[in-house]
């Protein structure tokens, strides 16, 4: 079986550090490994309309932002097919048929959807039906490209599970047709769900607790210095908690040995003040290490991470027509694949009339027979 990857993002804002460690880094690595037969990256603009029906301009504006973010992180449209969901209407057809394979109760149990309803402040009476059913449309996105590998953050696990259920139900009812995908999470567990700068469980565009890849150095510094830490660590000498402390979580996600070498080296002795994160954590936990000092270090680490991304973005910003061109070409390519899957799906269900000669012939026969019967019938 071919190894095919599908991933994507909603164009509801620019990409942030959570995307970088939760999914982008992994995509780039997979892309450059040459081990995968095809990589599809979807800009899920249609899905983004499910909770932004009154704000389509936001979705439209962010398509380019997302494409620039992808490419500045190393996604290469020559190696990965970047496409726009709304340019592939076959996905909506697939969604329509899959909707019949999922119950309302099953959708309502989806923990990520429940959490997102909370984040968005939806009341029972204000949840758009499209929003409620977006896990089904994600199943269409994944299966349309026969993807077996989906690199995601852990908030997406219920979506992949929903897709797997749809695939199994479909194949049981209509015969072996769809490929069952599996989610691939980042190796570093801390990257499965990066918290927000405010300490909330997830950095998310819709919450606005993000450090964006395209933030200026000044914006990054301001956000890092204002980050939530341990609220009980009031004085430098107080023992601090590193467990639910986003500053330390970000250090786990981003700091590398080279950062300790660069920022904790004593110029005169050549000694490292802290050799690694464990030493830094231990000092914070026993007391005597101030928030400002670790935040300053984190700022350096994040700036170092973002500097090459910013530089590539600045270059890409001079070539906007080419970026759009890549999106449209990618969309044409994606559409061809999705159309083949849709045909396969409709044939499996039995809704492909144009080549269903058995059906048409049997009906011709039936009506001919009727005609014969009428001719010979005695009243
Ligand atoms: P929205 O708030 O509009 O849903 P988002 O910030 O959740 O936006 P998505 O476009 O929904 O971003 O997610 C795209 C991908 O990035 C998914 O695979 C998701 O799991 C991953 N991702 C998003 N936020 C994080 C995070 N904080 N940590 C790790 N992975 C993340
Ligand atoms: Mg999301």
C-alpha cells in the first residue's frame, strides 16, 4: 500500500508555535525524508466557514497567510500538494454520503467538538449544524486522498477516530473501498498540545493566546515577558512549580543544547551556569531562580527558532502571485484525486447510474415484459 499523508489547517488566523511543534515540523521532516509517496496539505477554508459564516473575509485573508507560513517553515509545493478545500467540491459530496453513517449522539460525544463549543461560547441554540458535523467533513478530506497517515496535534485524535469508524462502517456496508488512516503525533510528548501563553490547555487561534510564527521580534518578546507562570512563585527565593508552567513547557518544546551553550556560558571561565533544562528546572523548583531570568532565556530560544522562518517569509512576501499559483495548481491536482475517490464511493454505494448497465438493462427488460404482458392480457 502507498504511504499517503494528509494534514491541514483552518485559515482562521496565522500559524503559531503550537502548529510548529504539533504538526509543521513533522510535516517538513516527512516531506524531506522522501519516504512517502504523496503529501497533501489542505487549507480547510470550507471547514473554517462552519464557525465563521458571518466573517468570510477573515477566512479569505488567512489563506495567503497560511500558505506563507507553510512555505516559510519548509513546506515545498513541488514536493507537497497544498490545496484549497473549497476548490475541491467532491469533498462535500463525500461528506454528504458519510453523514448517513454517523449518529447525532456520536457527534455530540466528540470531546474536541465539545471543548471547541465552549471556547467559542456557543449555546445549544446557536451551534451551527455545519460546525457540529465538521468531523464528518474531515473524514471526507482524509479518505478522498486515500491517506493512511495523518500528522496532527492530540486535539485531532477524536477526529481521526471518527474517520476510522466511518471507513469501517462504509467498507462493511458497501464493500472494501476506503483506506483506514492513523494519526501520527510528534515524538516529543510535550508537543502534542502546546498550551497558550495564558496557561490555558491549548494555544489556539480562536482563543488568541498565541505566539505567531510571523510575529515581530518585539511582539514575541512582549508576549514571552507577559507569560503566565506559577502564580504561587511570588518572590525569587520561593520554590516554583515547573509542571503546569507554560514557560517551562515551551522550553521543553524548543530549547536545545546549543541554547544552553550560547546563553548560559560564563565568558571568563567558559563554565555553563546551567548545562541543561533539568538543572534549570531543579533550581526553579528549589527556589532562587526568578521568572524574569527564565523568560529572558525563553525569549532568546524562541527568537532563534523563528529567525530563519521570518527570513524565508520576507523573501516569499515578494512573490505573492507565485504563492497563489502554487495553491491553484495544487488544488487542480487534488481535485483529480478526489474525483476518482468520489466515483469509487458512488459505485460502491450503487449511485453511479452512468455505468450501471445491469440496472438499466434490468429495467428495460422489466418494462418490455410489461409491454408484452399488456399485449397478451385478456380483460
Ligand atoms: P482554531 O482555533 O481555529 O481551531 P487551531 O489553533 O486549533 O485553530 P487548527 O487549524 O484547528 O488550529 O489546527 C491545525 C493543526 O495544528 C491540527 O493538527 C492541530 O492538532 C494542530 N495544533 C493546533 N494547535 C496546537 C497546539 N496548541 N499544540 C499542538 N498542536 C496544535
Ligand atoms: Mg482547531
